């Protein structure tokens, strides 16, 4: 009776959801879904994944060719346009087999950390956890020993207290400077005579061990630091592999509103002991102080000040003669200065600085003169974004950089490479073909290797002249015939207007391999939306773990970048400010509706949403605030209340001090609004988002008498759900949107 009852329920649910009962979510669908990762593996794409490595100081580069016969290491001479094998593959494979006692195939070698000596051509690499050198000309292989165990690394959440560093030796080699009893000391190396410079350092207000000598060896600079009490997050590892009893873990984790250290850059003269302790007026409300860095003439230091709340960012100069602090560059905003995009290059003339700023609504480069408070000129301009400065050629006054949005008639997120003069003239595109480009330049900036693709266009690699972008020789064009023979179809790039009816939103649509336009398909949206980046894939990815397989169960899967994401304009991104709960969802909804209008097989009445991390927060937010559109949500490792999450992300976009805007967007505070199916997933050892964030939203749902599912994965960290959670996600949407009881797990083999 139980099986009959559940089957009838599934039929009724399917009818109520607006589609006729179809063979979707079957055992066969699941089997195909789980098989796609191997069928659509990048290993089935030949002549792809070119990652060139220039041989230092030469016009030669090597890379691995992925051929039907296997991996082939090749070297290319850009001047002669000749490509040859980097070494004799069978000879090295045989030598490695004998030396390592491990069978090595000539066409399957993975040589890690490979480098090539520019003079001798000798190879240095890591294999089987040993360092090796290989004289390719004489076929001589040398085992240089096992790699040492890696040193323990500080977790990325941990603040550097700046208490430990090697003594700093003066440029003239006369002194070393170090910290002793929280103060700065110097020792004359020839005599061993020690001298205390600072006398006011204490346990609660100490000097940084990162001591910086002036170029003339007459002064030292270091920050005096007033520390604060640290916050920690605690984790219980329930099922450790090496013992029966659980383990307790502790991790430093600063959250919005927490107190932060206070730094004051100080200068001491070595001979006289004179102290230069500046007024902190221009850097009084610190989120962070970065530096100091000595100027070439030893007359001043520069440091950078990021004001708490991120509405002021200054580059400051402290005179080593007068102690006066003055601003060289100042960025202000009524919302936030986007400091993660910070770029600064001090020119060798000691006077000028190249600086990146969003002050005109786009990220552009400016030339500053240190004697003035305003830029000398804007170097780049237009309704596009500078993404990364690759090289500043001071001799020829040229800047090489990447940017997106320059080309008016293509996807505005596609990155190309350019060069421009310091005077803003001679703007030249170095990667002219449409696509998402990655470029590697020779040391002298004469050549570049350009690899480009799109989600629906296979990768191409070419060698170019870095002066004008002219193609010198083709390298590789990816062969995707095996993918296509296995049923692979490219995602569709789709554009539609957002909430304002004017601005294009860009996304992708993925269909199952057995797509039938006569059927009706529920829609699944994969979401990761937020400031600081854009997230819809732009390069060729044959298998997208988060999107490809789930479509095979009988869904149309989509992803779109809405307002509040980056690299369109500051106005486009600013929608997020003190408003992360917006999550771009009004744009996503408008975009999905436009897609469904164009493609009637997309069932606009059955839309689900899923994501992890920020996407985990946003997927739950979608069903809380837009239940009329989103009918089910899978939420993994979500930062459901931004007061519980990491400090830097949340104070940048939600502002400081912590206020009502944090509560307004909290899924915990709004849990009572839940009216749609929800699955929460969390890794018990999530070291990115505090797992308590998920447990607190679960607690709020329980108190509000809401039905939901909670999946806790033992031993997992920050995750979409791993293999187990992935299967749970499949079943959740098959039940919620297809109205089908998913097959038993043991049936799927």
C-alpha cells in the first residue's frame, strides 16, 4: 500500500505542476547523468589545455600537447617558428622507470614543477615526490633527493600578528635589525654591539618583526601594532579517520564588527636613535594599514590606509625628516572603494605612480605625480574595465593589460589583451579574435602565446607579435570530435533584458543530451551571484560538475549574472551595496522568463534553484522572497546571516558598522517566510563559512514549524555536497519539480 500511495502522490504532484507525466528522473536518466563526467572529460579533448612556459630570458617556450597518442612535451622557438619535442620521451621514460622502480609510459609522463635551463637545456622537475635533473643532450638523469615535507601553512583565515621574522640586514651589510622584548634593536655585525632603538613596545602594543631598512642604511621603519582579542570558530570532527573519538578543532575567524589591530608606521634613525612617530589623524579609523615601503631617496616611506567601512582609501607618505603625513592618492566613495581591484605601480623616477580607480564608473588607469593630490592624466578611458596590468614598460612608456567590454558588439565579459602608452595614446588590441583570452608574454614583451575559447567554441592557441597582435604561427586547435560523438552539445549563450528593461543580462542554457523540444522541462538555476566577480562560465568547459549532469535527469539548467556582480560598471555592481539579499534575483527572473518565452519547452511554472556558499545563501533567499517564481531550493554551506560570515566580504558590501541591513538580508531572521521545499546541506568542518550559520537557519525553521531537509556531511569542508550531497540534490529536484519518486540508490550502477 505504501508504494501504491507514493506512486499516486507522484502522479498527482506531476499533474498539479502543470506537465504531463513523462519518463524523466528514471534509473536510465540517473545512469546517464553519472556517466557524463567521464564521457565529457577534458581528456577526451585533444590539442587543448595549452599552458605555455617561457624559458627565462629567451624566445622559447614549452607546453604539453594532448594528442590521441598521449602527452607530448614540446618546445617552440618564437623566432624560427619551429616546434620540436622538448626531450626524447622514450629515453626519459625508461630512465625514470629504472631510477624510480615505477613503470613510466613515454606518452603519459606528468613532470611537475618543470623548468628548463636557458643555457644548457637541462630539465629540472619533480616526479614521484623526488626532485630530478635531466641532461636531455646526453640522456643523463640524476635523482636529487626526496622532497622535504611541506612546512605547515597558516590558514588563510588567520591574521598575521607580525611577531616572527628573520633579522633584517641593512643594505650596506653593516647592521641587522630585529625585535627583542617587543622593541626594535640593531646589532653591528662586525662588533656584535647591540643597540635598542624603540623603548615603548609592550606586550599589548608591540613593534612588527617586519623591519624595513632605508636604502641608505641609516634608518629603519616598522609598524607599531596594538592587537585585539581574536574570535575563534570551533568544529567537532565527528568521524576522524585515525581514532574512534571525535576531535575538536579551533580556527581564527574574524566576523563583521569585530575589533581589528591598529598600526602606526614608525621610523628610527640608527645612529642617533631619533624616533619619527607620526600623528594618526589621516589613518585613524583602520580596517587595514599596508606597508611601509621606503622611497629610493630614503627621505620618506609610503603606506596605504583602508578606512573601516571602505569609503576612504589613501596612499600616504610619511616624511623621515619632519614626521609629516600627507596623502599622495585618495579614493572616496559614498558606498565603497573597491580595494580588491587595487593596482599601484611606482615608477623608477621616484615621482610618478600608475594607479587603478573606478572613479568614472569603470576601472581605469591613472598617472599620478607624487607632488600633487590629483592625477596628471587618465591613461585608459571608456565604458569598459581594466582587469589586470601585465607589465609596465617604463623605458618605452607602454602598459600591457587585460580588459573586458572594449568591443561593443560582443559579450561584455570577454577578456582581451591590450597595450597603451603612458600618454593614453596608441591603444592596441593584441588578441583580436572574439573569445575569452589568456595570454603569456615573453620576458622582453616581444611575443605572446594566446589561448582563447568560448563556452560554445573550442580552444585555439596561437603565437603572436606582442607589438601589434599579429599572428606569427598557429599552435593548437582543440579537437572535440570525441565529445560530440559521445553526445556533447555546447551550452547556449543567451541574453535578455534585466529588471530595468534596458540592460542586457548574459547567461547560459544547458539541455540534456536526449533533449526533446516536444516535452516540457522544469528549469533549474545554478546561482553564485555577488560582487567581486562575474560567475557565468565564459571559457570552453566540456563538463561542468555543478550543471551538466543534473540536466540529464530531465531539466533545463541555466546560470546568469545579474546586477550586483562585477565588471560591467560600478553602477551595475552598486545594486549590491547594503543589499546582498537582492542577489540579482529580479534580473535572473526577467532573464529566465525571456528564455521561457522564446523556448516554450521551458516550464516557467516549475523553477528550482541551487547553489553553495554565497549561492547557498542566495538559493534560500530566492524561495523566501520570491516563492511565486522559485518552487524549490537546494542550499549548501550558505552564509545565511552575514553577521556570522567572514569580515572582509561582508563589511565591504554591507558596510560598517553592522546595522539593520545585516538583519534585513538574514535567512535566519526571515526563515518564517519559507513556503517551498528546501534542502540545507553543510559540511561539519566548513572552514570558509561558519557551519553554525546553517544550523542557526535550521533552528529558526524548526521554531517556525517549517518542513525542510537537513543534510550534514561528516568530515566535509566548504562544499556543494560532495558525491553524497550531489545525489541528494538530484533526488530533491526530481521529487520537487518532476513529481517523481527517484529510483533507489542501489538500482543505479
